[in-house]
């Protein structure tokens, strides 16, 4: 998927989440494995509030997303 289209999909209507996801796509998406990219697209299909709660550690989620969520939150905390 093109980065511009992916960035559009990252717009979930919650400013904090939009910033977090867009930054991640701009800086790190191209370094993901194909499997991680597919999982990221699945994450984007979640409801906005649910995804925000997952990223903030307020809600449990399917174990298949565990590594990707850790990557997203780590990369954004350290601004690498």
C-alpha cells in the first residue's frame, strides 16, 4: 500500500491517535516485515477508541498484535 493512502487510513478522528499512527507510518512502516504490515492494516480496521485504548495499555488485545503494538509504542516513546 502506498504511504499516502496508508497515512489517510491512519486518520481515525482522535488527534492523539492520528499523530501517533501517522508518525509511525512516516518513520517506521517501511522497515516492517510483510506480516507486520498486514497486522498493522488489521489494527487500522479497529474502532478508533478501541485502538487508542490498546496503544495506551488500557485495553487487552489479540496476542497476534502484541509485537506490533510494542514496536509502535516503543518507536513513538523514543522518537527513533
